[in-house]
């Protein structure tokens, strides 16, 4: 194998590397490389450096060298693939109304249904090493060689990285962005920020990179080091806040910061900070709350290796492990999983200077990399806050409910999408406006419901069933989500030991019912708890006491009815007549049941089952209509865009004095227009 001399110049080094590549199949497909490795010894680079071999195999290898020209097409294909991967995912029309560098348009983002990151994703190196490296299973080689300490896992302790101390210790260290990169960030800000705006800056330090001519109404800095913010001439007021201290799924845990967010800002900017956040979802939730409706959040960040030598210890795992392109999508996901559709116009930009360093792979690419003075890459992800519905728009009930769910904790994006249409149907089914208003308010109790539902086995109790139960509970005017109701929900779900006087007998007597039917019954029972009305307590006692006698009557009148149907029919008849005070007493219900015939009971059961099937079909039809409408709107939007582009390319419009109207004229063959009305 040819050795590279450390004294070779760059040009000579590149020549040597190119020679090695041509003779060792460096750009061959993996299968070819593996095949050659199995059947051939490595060929020497030149005959001058290696004496002729006497073996026939060696002679044959040297006799047929790989042509030098094969590298050109391969490199070209590689570059074409790379260019294709780096092509902007945004339309030309969209780019015209945005700052330069638009890379990902508003409609290009795709997200998983739930928060996709585990706890280690946002840990720092010290935190990862404190536990992982002491665990023998984390280092199989150490176990195989006998170097692992069998007891080290038991004695290991978690290290918590003190970010505030880290930044205070680094208070004299300046970020010192390359002037070309700083200019790009400033120019991007200038496209969206205006005089008179109120600006909140998160991760504030000694420089905000705002346009010098910008005159904001106020510019509040929130950072880790007070002395750095005091050195920033743009900031009008500041406060020290640990952005990594949060209330899970709620926001930043700081009372003063929460009050500050209540003031409402036109813009939130957060430059070169996202790479150090360990709880980004909560920070973005707080940012959404801090914005006025229509306000914008702008998040610039640099390439992953921009200031490794200065702040390496504070980088999170995701920043170390992922590429700059991936960082763009990860940053976008923080918007999505903080407030979902509460953000609009989400876009990603590559604002890197033209001569910026690029992420390259392979030895040749690294050798060909531009000089060390080249600036680093720079990127931006941004979105605007949508207005939340304060009351229900009767023409768009589902949309109003969706906006109510944007910032609710506990619910994943998947859950919100499943429960919103069901809540809309429940809302439409209510008779009085008072009940509808109550239900809209009770949407805020969904996190309490889902705190229990997420503990259920998703295979036995599917996400759709969870959404239906949640919608049925919120749709009941008596459900407030109080502690007694939530406690009984947990007992009904089997998450807590059932009460001996109610849930234990109910569970035993309805054991044959299908899970979805039990969900129905649960949604009817739980709202009845938590009332101070003594009559409601008596109704609950009457229900549990009446189950066995009711089932016995149905079995006697319908001997061929399945036990699951007996329990379904009996429990629902009893619930509909006895569970709500003022409908039927226990005695009245018994007389009514005694008067029903087998035909009557079979008819009620059939009607009940057909109602369920009709409701299911109605939901499916509703989904199909909604999907069709969404598709129709998207197709119409695309068609309009195509027409606009075609009109710009092929036609123009002028005033026709004869008709008094604006009329189209065709473009001539030479590409120019001629007014026929002159």
C-alpha cells in the first residue's frame, strides 16, 4: 500500500490520492469492493515503486489497470445525487415572498404522530458517559476482554450537567461569529422585523445581530449571563433565566419569565441557542405563549462544528450526532410538537454564505475542502403564531376545537387528530347552547383524561377507543374533570383498585361485554360521580344494585340471547333510566322491564347495534368527506399556481378601450408582447 508522506504539498497529496483511488476501486459499488477483497490482493500503485512480481496473478493485475477516466462519471453522478438531495423543497412562488435561502416550504414538512425523541437525545456528553460507559452491556468489547467491572453498573451515579454554571464560567468567552455569517443573520432579521415591534430574545448574550437601523419598541433579553446581556447595546431590559429548567409538557419553569410572556411580543428570536436546549419542546411552548397572534418566532443556528472548541461540553447528543440538514428538520419538529397547528407558515432556510464550509464525506472531499478561513454554514427555522378560537365558530366546529387543543399537554399530535372530529360530533349532538359552551370549556380537562389513557395497553384499548372515550366524557355536560371523576375513571379502567361497593361488582357483572361496549358504559357512568346531590348518590347505588336483577329478567325472556348481549342491553337500559336522577325510580324501572316482551328486547338490542354501526359509518363518511375536501382545496391551489405561472410566461393583460375591459394578449414568438388595441 502506498504511504502518504507528511512532507507532500497539497497538490502532490491530491495527485497521490487520485492515483490510489484509480487503482483500488475507491469509488466502486460496495458489492464490487467486497468481491475484489475476496478474490484479489491489493494492486500496487506504480511499477516504479514495486518490483515486477513473478506470480502470474500479480502480473495480470498490473497488466489491466483501472482507466483514469472512470472517476469522472462517478464523481459527477455523486455530485448530481448530492445536488438533488440539497434541492429546495419549496415552490418558486413561495420563495418570492420570503427572505433569500428558502429551503423547506410550509407544505413540505412531514412529522411522526408522536414525539420521536427519547431522553438521551438531549443529554450532554458528561451525562451520557456517567452511566453508559459504566454499564458492561454498553461496552460489549470490554466484557469480552474481561476489562469490565461487574459491579460498576450498580455503583454508577447520574451526572447532571449544570448549564448555568457552565455559561457563567464561560462569561468572558465570546461567540465571535464570522462577519459574513453575522451579516446573513442580520439580513434575514431585516426581512421580517420592523420598527416599533416588541422583541423577546431567548439565549441572549453580547450580540443580537439585529439590523443597526431597527428601532424596536422594546427588546427584552433572556439569557444565562447578566454581564453578557449588559454588554449588548440592542437590549432594553434583561433577566437571567435557565431555559433548561422546565415543567414537563408545560413550559419554562420561572414565574418572572411567565409574567413576561403574558405581556405579548411581536417577535421571539433565539439565535445559536437551540443546540444547547435539553427541553426544547417546553421552550417553544413558552415562546408560543409569549407571542401575539400573528407574531413570528425566528430561530437561527450555525453548522454543528461552528464553535465546538468553545462550547463542546454543552452540546446535546442530537447536535453532535446529526447533520446540518437533519438539524433543520429537528428544529422544525420543535415547532410542530410544541403547539402543532398553532404555528403556521413554518419554513426552513439555508442562509450560509456562498463560500461557507460544507458537510463533506470521504477523504478526498476533506482534502478538497476550502481553506480554514471559510465561514461556517448558517440556517433558520421560523413560524408564526395562529390565533386561538375564543369561542366556537358554528361553521367550523372542528377547527375551533382543534385550536383549543394546540397547547394542551399530555396529548400527542396523534391523539389530537383522533379526538378533534369526535368532539365536533359530540358538540353538534348537544341540544342547548349552555351545554355546548360547557363542553367547549371542558376540553381543558382532556390532559387529565389522557394522563390515565396513556397507561392503557394500546392493543387492547386502541387509540381510537381512547379518543372516543375522551370525547364522550367531555361531551357530557356533567363531566368537569374533577378529582373524584378522574379517580373513578382510573378505577373503571383498572388502573386503580376498584371500590368494593361499585366498580368491583360492575366489573364482575359486565365481564362478557366487548371492550368498546365497556368504554361506552364507562363514559356514561363516570360523569355521574363528583356531584354533591344526594339523589345522584342514590342513583349510583340503584344502578349497581339493579344490574343482576335486570340481567336475570332478560335471560328469562330471551333464553337464546348471548351473555355479552344480555349484559350490553341490561346495563344500557339501566344506565339510561336509573343513573340520572329524576328519570325512573328502581321500582318504576322494574315494572317497565317486567312489561317488555322478548320481541321488544330483541328490537331494542338490534336498534342499539344498528345505531353503533350507523355511527361508525357516519364517522367514516365524515372522514372521507373531509379528506376529499382537503384534496380538492389543495388541487385548486395547485391549479391556480399553475395558471399564474403560465400567465406570467405566456400572456399579459392590457386595457381594451373598445370594450372597456382588461383583456389577455398572447406573447409573440420573439418573447415580446404587442398591444393589438393601439
